[in-house]
C-alpha cells in the first residue's frame, strides 16, 4: 500500500479520527504509569517508550502528536504520583524513561527535535524526579528496530517497554517483529495502527485473490479467505475482516484487543493493543468504555467476543450504555459456565487471565455480573464472602455455590 508522506513542514492537519486515537493513547498511558508506580515500597520506576512513526510532534493547530503526549503524560503522572506519596509521608519516586523517537523522514525528525526541546528543558528544570533520555532516529521502523532500537533496550536492561507503531497502511510492521517485542519481556506492550479500508474494499468487490495478496505479510493463504459470498452487509464485512486478521495477531501476544476506531464517515483503521498481562488488557478495556463514541468491535458481548460466524451472527459493540447492559446480561450466564469448565472454583487472578483475551467488557460489568449471578460466590483468602462488587480482590476465589439454581445451564453446547 503506497501512502502519501505527511506534510509536516507545511503544518500537517489533525484529523478527527487521529484526535480520537490520541485521546485514547493519552488516557491509557497515564493510567499505565499510575498503575506501575502505585507500590509504597517502590522508589524508582524504569521504562522504555518507542514511537516508531513519530512524525514532527505537532500539528498545524498546535496540538501535540504522540511524542509530545508521551512527554506530557510522563510529567503529569510523575507529578501526581509524587504529590500523593508526599501526602502519605512516603519517599519520592524517581521515574527514568528511555524515549526513542523514530521516523523515516529526516525533515520530520528535525522538526520533532525542535518541538520536544522546550518540554524536555522544562522537565529537567522543574520535575526533578523525572529523567527522560530522548534519542532521535531517522529510518524505516523495521530497519531501525533491527539495527538500533532493540539493542538500546537490551543494553539498558529495560523490563517495562511500550511501543507506539502508528503506521500508514497495514504492512510496515511485520508480525515477526511484534512477536519478538512481546517475547522480549513480560512487561512489553504495543499499540499498532492497522488500516482496514483497503481490505474492506476487496471484500465488498468479492475479490478474494486480491485480498490474499494484501494480507500476505500476515501469512494468509487462499484457503484462509475462502468464499466472500453472502457478506453483503457493511457490518458483515467488518466482522469477517476482523476475524481473518486477528487469527494471526493472536499468535503474537497473550492479550490482543481487536477494536476499531469508530469513524462516522467509515471504518478507517484498528488501534490494536498487544500485552502479556491481563491487567493491561483490563485497563485498556476500561479506557475504551470511557471513550465509548470513539471505538467499536464486531462480535459478541460476553466471554466469546470472536466466537461468531460473521455471515450469520454478531453485531457492533460500541461500548455505550446499551451495549454494556447487554454484555452484563450475557456475562451472568457466561461466567458461571467458565468457572464450571475449570472445575467448580478458580482464583480471581487466574479468572482474569482466562477471560480478558475474549471479552470487551468493562471490569465493573464483570464484577457486577459475578455478584448478580445467584450461582456464584466470591470468597476471601480467609473464607469470608464478598458482598459488594467493588471489594473483589486478586487473592479471592470465585466459586460455584453448592446449591445451584439451574445446573444444566453450565453444560457447554456442542
């Protein structure tokens, strides 16, 4: 796919769907930092942030791009965490960040340096607990990653690593690279932009051979595509594309979120989140619900969000109040069935790890569904029973009650 270069020197416009994507990225990164810096005994947190398609840092309207967002949120989160720690008579927390900013445009990198310099200078002078080591690289991402970036991360011994890969199109980042990053550390996460409009076009044209050519970088074959006949509805095409692509992406990480930017003018791209921790996925789900008009997913709303035939079932899940209500209703039956498949009890942490790659639900809705199900109970480590959804903790046990209202409901359909 050939893409036009961004007109950074002339002042690149900030389109609405990019603004929406940046809002999600900003909110998630802030929560990411506060979650990672919440332990009272902690006095230092180290992370590496890699922006593989960084651009020039600012748009014609003055709004910051992703590099500026990362710098601003590093400062905001470090300040907030240390204000709280001071109020609790805790020692300050030092945050050390390796910030790698890459772009194939030398012009964009020069502009980026100028746009980041004032922010970095202010932080050095006024936010003494934050230490950012910024490195600027000019080159195609895959080349820069193989020759420089991964060596920098390894040499620094960084365990917490976040990549933002806001590519134009869908083929500038290899799945092999995604897998390598995710295997490098258990605390690696990736945001990947993946354009889908071209894929939908070939589906609507009933052109499976051209579609296979476009997806060759994912290892998709002609037999994987099969027949596109019958996918006449727009929602059906979106579901089929999502299922086809994500069967490949799910091989790259333990938790992969298949959500699309909800653009009123059409489906433009996915903002895909890769993580190795259910907690990261849990937080990302909650951020998407906080931005319910920005994101969408095609499929089911309970614990089997990709278990559907796009020709016959599935619907858009837009993260709004109606969808949350339907999801909660489905979860009330899905969760006890999941526990039954595990035996009759499961640790809450293991339960989270088992469900979060298969649900778009908000964590509050998961907890509420547990409490609303008359066949389930949550026990504390000492054997007490939880009575409220907001008191459920990682060390608790989720268990089927001895007396159940309707046991056949737990029989899995075949």
